[in-house]
């Protein structure tokens, strides 16, 4: 990992933000966070040179750091406000987690790969933006800190996990990509304890959300 943020990196981030604007990301808080967070801090050395390309890259444990557009799209759908409690499923590199922290959310993030969970705990990019990270199965959510204003699932789920809907506040929102090979980005609004409203957005490609197989 390279923890050196230069003018050159900042310049590349500005270009990335311009690219995301062209791709119709309009939430200024999301764009500010992407301009601020050094994505190269969250990537293996072999790829840091490409950190500001709008692409996903491999990280440890056969997983990926999400494409910046995907991070921006999911975050924009959630309309994050300062102080909101957000649960993330799939900490991975910790990049999405840091974007949420920078936006002022109180972030709880779960990861099923021990190696990624430990790294995220050590490499929070600044104590000011430190999330609370947990090792476990995202299908179970994190009941101890529930309910959440917002939930973001960053792996491809086979269905909308009911336990997560339960842990969402009434009028809360969850963004979850659902499908096997390709996933439809679903925005779930919780209307009350029994009713949800689901809006389908574009298709994306995520690594799978794996059930009951914490390695
Ligand atoms: N937000 C991450 C995306 C990482 S890829 C980033 O920006 O880097 C998705 C992550 O979800 C992987 O690290 C994978 O191990 C994790 N994952 C898959 N199924 C899971 C589950 N059931 N519970 C928790 N994490 C899971």
C-alpha cells in the first residue's frame, strides 16, 4: 500500500470527478468525498497507478474494490446526510466505507473475509473517518447497532435479505444489487414494519454475496 497523497493524485481525482459528472452523478456531497478520499490508499501496489481510472480492481481474497462510478451511484441513491447511521455489507478494501465516513455518516461495516476485515481495521485512512468494522455474515446484519437510517450492500445478493430490511428504520433506505451473473440495483424504501417499496435501477456486476460460509 502507498500512503502518499500528492498533487498528481489530487489532479487525477479531479479528472475522475469530472468523468463521474459526465456519467450523471450529481450529488455534490458524493463528488466532494470522491475528490477527497485517496482511492490509491485502498489498493494493492501493483494497481495504484490506475487508481483513478473508473474501473474495479482486484484486492486480497479474490475480491474487488468497486468501480468509482458504482460507489458514487450507490451512495447517491442513499442520499446520505451527516450523522446518519449506515450499515455496509462487504467492507472489502474499505474505500466505499471511507467515502461514507467522509460524508459524515456513522458507518458500521461487515466483511466475511478475515484478512480484509483486519486490514480495514488497521488502515482506516484517518482516525477522523474511522468506521466500525466487523467480521461476520452480512445476511445477519448487525443487530447490536440496529436500526439503521441507510444500508448499502456492496456484493451481489441472491435476493433482498429480510434480516437487513428488519434492521432498517421505518422510512429508511437500502441499496442492494440483486441477481447472479448480473445484478439489478434495487432501492428499497421501508414504509412500515411489513411494507417495502422497491425501485429498480441499472444493471451492475458485483462479486457474489455468500451465505453461511464465513471462511
Ligand atoms: N465496498 C467494497 C466492495 C468490496 S467487494 C469496496 O469498495 O472495496 C464485496 C465484498 O463483499 C467482498 O470483500 C466480499 O468478501 C464481501 N462479502 C461477500 N459476501 C458477504 C457476506 N455474506 N457478508 C459480508 N461480506 C460479504
